[in-house]
C-alpha cells in the first residue's frame, strides 16, 4: 500500500540505505523537504515502511514547465528487485500528472540508472561525482 508520509518517516531509511547509517536523522533532512508542494511517499507491506521517495518542486536549469526533483528514492535491503520501487515511482508519476507537473528529474546513482531508464527516464548529463557518494548522472522524465 502506498501512502503520503511526513518527512520524519523517511529519515531512518534515507540514513540506512543512502548514507550507510553514518548520519544523525536530522542530517538526513534536505533543503526543500518542507516546501509546501514537496511530498514524500512510502510503500508499506504489512504496515512496515519498506520504500520511500521524496519530490521537491524544483526546475532543472532552464527546462520549461513545472519540474519536480525526485530525491531519496530507496528500498530497504531484502525488499529490492521485486517491483516495489517501480510501483512507488509510477504512483508519483500519475499523481504529478494530476498536479499539472511537466517533468521529473533526479541526480541518479550509477548503480540505479537501469531502474530509472526502465521506467522511461532519459539520461541528460555527463557523469559527475557527488562527494562521498559516487558517480551520478542527471535523469529526466517528461510526464506531460
Ligand atoms: C534503486 C532502488 C530504489 C530500486 O528500488 P526497487 O524496489 O529495488 O525497484 P524495482 O524492484 O522496481 O526495480 C529494480 C529491479 O528489479 C527488477 N524487477 C524485479 N521484479 C520486478 C517486478 N515484479 N516489477 C518490476 N520490476 C521488477 C526491475 O526490472 C529492476 O531491474 P533494473 O534495475 O535492472 O531495471 C533500490 O535498488 C535501492 O534502494 N537501491 C539502493 C539505494 C539507491 O541506489 N537509490 C537510488 C538513488 S539515485
């Protein structure tokens, strides 16, 4: 089951999956999390939160239309590769289309590129290094 969740509920999974559990929960908050149109989604299995994603209203460079940046996409260890991330992201795409958003973009880790491309995202940047995290590329998905 997919639900809108408060940012607080994302912090432990952000830390465990995306920051190797090295940060405090407060350090896992990001600028933009509290913007009025930002939202956070959670996928629950038997009431346990197992996959999260955050969307901030944020355009990419001078791309036209209303853009949202996808951040903090993560499925907990042991639950990956079962189509859960795919379901969560497709829920967000349908929701954002209804909100009249035009595109989603993200800084994607190299190891997650195939996941995003299989959903329809296109690579729109060269590879770049995010300090302490690794190689990334910018991905873009037009949603209307
Ligand atoms: C990237 C990540 C969020 C994907 O979440 P997930 O729940 O594993 O995603 P899915 O199961 O939908 O897709 C993952 C793979 O499983 C495959 N898969 C298996 N069963 C599937 C099913 N029933 N339906 C759809 N896809 C399925 C998909 O094809 C996909 O393969 P691909 O990556 O080669 O395209 C997850 O792997 C993760 O948290 N990774 C570590 C953190 C990370 O890198 N986050 C991204 C930061 S940019």
